[in-house]
C-alpha cells in the first residue's frame, strides 16, 4: 500500500495536519523530498531522525515560515501551502511553534508581558489593556510563572523560564497544532524534564495536537502517540509509539532505537547498539534507490537500484525492500558481531546478493 493509501485510512474530521508529498528544496539541497503524513486531533507525533534529515524544515513549512517547493500542507482540511499575507495571520493563530533556543526566539528588547501578548495583538483582537494583562497573567500562570515576570526582560530569566515564556506565547492563540522543535535540547539537563513535563501536562489539559521534533528517545517514549522517522528528507517509517518501540521494522529505525533500553531483559541482552557513524550522505546528492543503502548493514543490490515505497506493514508504514508484508525482516540489532557495521560490500561496488523476501545474508563487517 502506498503512503497515499495508508494515510487516507483516517476519517477526515479527525485530521488536524495533513502533509501530501511535501517538497522543500533550497537550490540544490533537497531538504525535504516527498513527505506525506497525517496527524490526528489531540495527538502528539514525534518526528525523529539524525541531524540534517529535514525535521525542522518540515516544521517551518507547516507554520509557513517557509513556502514549500511543491506538495501540500493542510490544516483542518484547508490548504495553507501558498497563503496570502492576510490569510497567513489566521493560519498563525491555528498553528504555533516553539523553537529550540528560547534566547534566540524572544525579542530581547520587549518585556515578557509584551512578548506573550504579541499573538493577541497580531490577531487584532480588540482587548482592553486590562483584559490583555489578565490574559497575559493567565498565560504565564499556566506555564508556572508568576505575573511579575511580565515586567521583566527575557535576559533577566533563566533558560527554563525563557522556554516557559515561549510556550506561553505559543499557546496564547489557542492553537489546534503546536510545532515543538527540540524544545528542551538547548536547556540545562536539570530543567529539561520540568519543561517536558509542562508540555505534556498542557497538551493533555488543552488537547492541542503536537508535532514534537526531537533527538531524545526517552522524551519520545514519554510524550508521543505516533512516531515518524525521517532519513535524508524522506519518511522511512511511521507508526504508533507502541508498535515502533516494540517492533521497529526499518533498519534505520532499528539503529536509532538500538541505543534505547527495552523493557524485556532477555530481549535487552540479545541486542546491541548499532553505530551508524557520521558519514551521512549529502542532501545535495542523495544515494540512488534507498537513500539509506550506503549505511544499511543489510543492503542488497535491489536497494541501490530501486526506490522502496512506503507501504503498510502490520501497524506501521515502512519503506524497505526487505521488510515483508507481515512485518518480518532483518533486525540489525541482533546480527551479532562488532558494534559498528559498514556495508563494505557496497562500498567496494560488490553488493550482497540476497534476493528480496529472503532472510538477508550476514553483511561484510568492517574490521577497523
Ligand atoms: N535555509 C536553508 N538554506 C539551505 N539549506 C538549508 C536551509 N535550511 C536547512 N537547510 C538544509 O536542509 C537540510 C535539512 O535541514 P533541517 O534543519 O531541516 O534538518 P534537521 O533534521 O532539523 O536537523 P537538526 O536535527 O540538526 O536540527 C540540511 O542539509 C540543511 O543544511
Ligand atoms: S534493506 Fe535496503 S531498502 Fe531496506 S533499509 Fe536497507 S538499504 Fe534500504
Ligand atoms: Mg532541526
């Protein structure tokens, strides 16, 4: 089944966000290259993948800080891909974003109260000064900050407090969708958990849908209902948190998750971390066929020649030639051997000759 068919399974009124074949190129850089997904009302979808895989670019296309090269972004059924300036204003009420670095995303010359009130002003809501102050106090209160913070400047606050201000501002317009782009990764480890807990509580209480962009797998396990995995501008696997953690099908997902502990100690003992190294190919010249083939421990010739399509496999959608329709296929975490694999055969131009649909042979291992 194609992604197209798979994502159509959801009833329309349950869908807040729909991306259809989203493409964002920056000149020769193919940052996002055909991403389709659907996010339900009130759900949290984690978007994961290594640095440079295109996660932030997807987020910025959704809030329309970027105008996509092609494809469609729909919010509540409305196509927002190429909105006029006036229509963007309503869009920015519906969809908010929290960035990684609160220091960079808050205007240092504005008082916190004005920062938080900005969405109200931009929407031209005719509130009296008093009502506005009351709304700001309420907004700050729900992120755990006292009213008096409104009279301070962002630089007078700690990193955690500043990120709470960013969250308060983002929620001021009662968005149906929040994009949280690595909302805790720039913070001290000691405050990351409290900001994450705050986000989780707010999401549960208010019920906005959230696209949660992160590298932090424990945060994914804690917060996400759905997980979408990106590699070099494309989705390689998507599914519920339970199914992705319990049974990741794509070798790249398996490698990403291999560092995360599994609850079953027997399973845990038979697994090992798969280190993929830093040799991520350039988004300017992505590999042929499966873009992961230059790093995939179980790649075969077909992976070089043919692009694997996303298709429904059990509870997940997966793009891999070796994953069978019943979800069986290679598990790169239990292949044994040293912890670093390189597809040496492929690098030599001699691909392993495993017929698709059969259990792959053990790939050559790097000796270095
Ligand atoms: N404005 C831009 N101009 C040119 N290239 C860009 C621009 N923004 C992003 N890119 C490129 O697009 C690709 C995807 O970048 P993006 O920031 O979306 O990745 P990411 O998955 O968010 O990475 P990270 O985890 O490091 O935040 C990268 O190759 C990046 O260099
Ligand atoms: S087995 Fe082939 S198709 Fe599957 S992830 Fe590896 S390289 Fe891609
Ligand atoms: Mg990013």
